């Protein structure tokens, strides 16, 4: 493979990582509070607001059930509004974030719901405020699950980021389609797939490592 | 001290399930510095009672006072402040798995806004108090049930509460560990003067630790008083079944199998006598002296409960039903609870 092609791969990998990193950060910043709210706003729960909970649930489900490629196209006007353009890696961050936020919210909700309800009651009986319960009990106790959720979200984002290549989003997917598919370069397609596999493997390994490290429910000796 | 005045708690109907009255006509006071056992079967309303004391729930009617404040009328910040004077320990310990022993004990202090330095000093004191100073940096998953409950106790006492609620705190522990935890609670009551309210379904826990007992059944207080009084003069059937557990199956199996419902000519009537205090030790001798009846001691168990000797004797009375009736009359006249179990040859 020529040095120019290798440079293309490196550049595309950089674009993919940039898109995924920014989208993951923003989606986590949005999805974490939404997920915590979803897990704690049912009837009789910490921030009981069953109606808002139900409405939010419908919005999250609607976003989750829209196929990603349709979401990308459907929100082009919104993407233009935010990014000034609908083409390139920067613009691709918008649909990636919108797709990942409800996904992360649902994963966070599941992780938070795993925390023993007895612990919430215990902290309440000490006179903890709902915010103290979230910060001192729910998040620390759910941390292993939250880290695994984040890992899963990043892996999914890598897949989505390859998909935005199909609509001019840049990155590894773009490279694979333009060179590997349209120019009949199977070695380029293979290289793109190998890089993606390596990235997913790395993300998963690092995520598993940290999730295990913070998990004190298991004996360590 | 803790006082219930005309408390009723009804959970409203929800999703097609009818409303449930968990507690009614609850009127009692727990004296400052006492250890009061609240005993009842599961579903009797014990948990509702605890949740009313620590303000996690409000009574439908009536008031619940803790240290002279009507906790049922407080909310928000005032309630959270009041909750710091009420500690609680739990059956399943409810420790945070993500925190070390020391950090678990620190939790209520962090919530109360103590400084880091003050917290460190207080946590060290508490670890000493519950005798697990060497477990400072251990996580709950590395500790035994007894050690976890010690952390639970230290955490409950962290903010120097005047009342400690124990919700089945020893139900998940083996008998030996239960004993050690109950001893620790007795020490804490003695040395710190903390009022302890023990919620339990086991009479043996009440027996080992409490001075006062409240028996609840189906949301009602059915019996209450000094432990020794209740043990010797139980009025309600439910209390008697709790007592039968702790006094052991006092009819030996070999005797139970021979027991008949009708009098046996030339045989004995079998009586169970509940005894209390010094009188208990001499009841057999007194029957022999004062009634000239030689009763046979078939089975006996004497224990110390609430600082008094309490026991259950099973005796055989010879000479037919008339003699047995004479003995029962004598016992009842001298304030012993006694019942006829049957007859043996």
C-alpha cells in the first residue's frame, strides 16, 4: 500500500476518533442526567414526576427507533443550524450526538435502577437531599455499570460514525466507501475494517478494565 | 423519647389494589434511654411503624413525636435536620459497596456537612466504639455479616442520635454473631444513653436485650409492658406463640407422644406453669409443703429476662383431676400463669 493511502487511513482514523470523542462527550453530558431522571422520576421515587417521565420516555423511544441513516438525513436543517454545514466530520457530530444521547440515557437508567432501593431509603433516613443521594449514592454505586454503558455507547458510535461516511461525513466509513467500494480497492476496504476492529477492541478492553477496577461488589483477593 | 399519639396509617388504593390500613390506634411512649422491643409477625405493621418514626412516611392521622418534636409535621430541611437525631440499622446492612468501612461511616457526616478533619476524627472514634478499627480501609465485600452490621451501627451513631432504630438488625446473622451484636447494642445503650427501638419477629432478641416490649398484630398494639411481665403473664394468644418459640418447645417429645386428653386412672395431670422471680424456684417445694402434693418435675427451663428470672415448668400432678384443679387454683391465687396440657399414665 502506498504512503499516500496510508496517510489517508491515518487522517480518516483521526476524523473518526474526533467525531466519536466529541459526540460521546456531549451525549454523555446530556444522556447521564436524562438517564438518572428516567430512573428516579417514576411514581413514589426520588424525583417523582410520572408525567414528565412518561413524555421523556416517549421522546427517547422515538429517537431510538428511528434508523440512524434516516435520522441523519431528517435533521439536516438542524445540523446546518448548529454546524453551519451538513457535510464533513464536524457536521456529522450533530446526528451522532442526537442518536447517542437517548441510547446512553437508557443505558444509564438501567445501571441506576440496578442500585439497591434500600440504599436510597438508607440515605433518606440520614436526611440526605435528593441531589446528595444522586451524587453520593446512586452514581458511585452504579459506576461499574455506567462505565460499561459508556463503553457500549462509544463502540456503537464508532459504527454510526462509519455510517455517516455514506452521506459525506468523512472518517473511516467515508474512506471505505469512496476507495474500497467505488474505486474497487479491496485492500483499502480491508484496512478500514481492520482499523475499526482494532479501535472497537481497544475501547472495549479499556472500558472493561476500568469497570472492573471500580467494582467493589466483588472480592479482590 | 418517642411518642405515638392516636396514630393511624392507611396506604391509599393504587392500581386496582384496595387501600391497606397498616396501623391503627397506636398510642405508646418509649421512655428516654430504654430499650423497647416491637415484636410482630411479618406484615403486622412493624416496618410502617419504623418509617413513621424516622419521618420517611407520614401518619394518616395522629402524631409521632421524637424528642418532643412532632416529626410528622416536619418537611424539607427541618425534617432532614430532625432525621440526624435518629439513627437506623438494617437487616441487610445497606452499606455502599463502593465505599470502604470508614467511608461508609462518614456518609451521614458528609450529608450533614461536617468538615473533612472532623469526619476523620469522628470515624476513628466510631470504629473503636464498634471494635473494628483494623477494618478502616476494607470494602463491605471483604467483611463478614457481623462486621458489616458493626459498620452499620457505627454509621447509625455517627451524628450522635438520641434514638437508634433497629429493623431486624440481627435476622440475617448466625446465633453467635447475633449475641455479639446484641451485646454491643446493650453497651451502646448503657454508655451513650441512646434510646433503642428494636423491631423484630424473634422473641429471643427481645428477651436478650429489651426492657419494654410492644406486641403488634394486624396493625394493632395487642399487648405492651415490661419484658418480664409479658413473659410471665402473656394475655394474648399471639404473645404466647412468640413466647413458646423462645422458651423452646417445652414439652419433651417423649412426653408429648404419651399425652392424652382424658384423665387416666392412677396417672398424672400434666400442667405448664410460667414462673417469675424468686417465687419460681420454689414453686414445686411450696406445693409440696402447703398442699402436701408431691408434684413431679417433668421438664423445666429457667432464664433471666429483663433482669428477672423467668421460666416455664412442666409438672406432673398425681391423684386425679380434683388434685390438679386444686393445684391450678393455688397457682392462680399466687399469680402464676398455669394451664393443663393433658394427662399421662
